[in-house]
């Protein structure tokens, strides 16, 4: 369903918290940025908690706070404005997987989100040299080298 400026792809069991994907990808491709910098510190970059649903916004804010490079995936997602909303961010790994499984090629209704058969950046780092990617061709995940460029689809929460 279209909702609050995008496509609703996640609603929690209470019905009070949900996630909306932008109607389209950001134009172009972007690096994740800041190769060799541990964004989350204390070895938390491999923590499943930083990959889960509900962590994308905080991850994105930490990337932008600790990384002065621009444009990168996180800075462009934060700067995105669409449908009267300006509170978009880069999804976490699990948020991105949820998008693939509900409004991407993994969904029952097919690719209603209009995703490219390409890799998309998440806000979840996997090491100081890599970050998590999700394939919208087959739903696979991988560690992507931060200075490679990939697609970005911003999300927002309510």
C-alpha cells in the first residue's frame, strides 16, 4: 500500500510502528564511504543488533557523524526529500531484506517497488572495509567493499 510518501513494507504487531520505502531509488549509485573507519566502534560492526529492523536511522546518523565524505549512500539518503517528507534514511540490512521479501522480487505480488536487479546498500557495516548489501535479483546478502558504488533506496519510519 502507498502510505506516508512511499510504499508500506513493514508493520509491527501493534500496528503503531512501520516502515515505508521511497517510491524510487536515489538517482545514480553511491559508495558506502569511509573505508578503514569503524563507524560503530567496540567491534559492534558485526553485531546482529545493528542489522535488525528499527536500527537503520541510528546507523545512518552514525555514518554521517563519523564520515565526512560526501556524497555517500547515507548522506544522500538523509538529504532525500519526496512526497513532502524529509526524514528518509538508509535501511539496515534486515530492513532491506524485508523490503526485498515484501515489495521486491521476493514478495508474493512480485516487484511492486520497482527495484532494479542490482545490489543495494544497507546502513549496517560488516567490517572497517565492508558493509552489508542485499541483492534485489535473488535476495542474497554480501559484504560489499565500501568504495564500490551500488544502488540506494531510502526509507522512513512512523
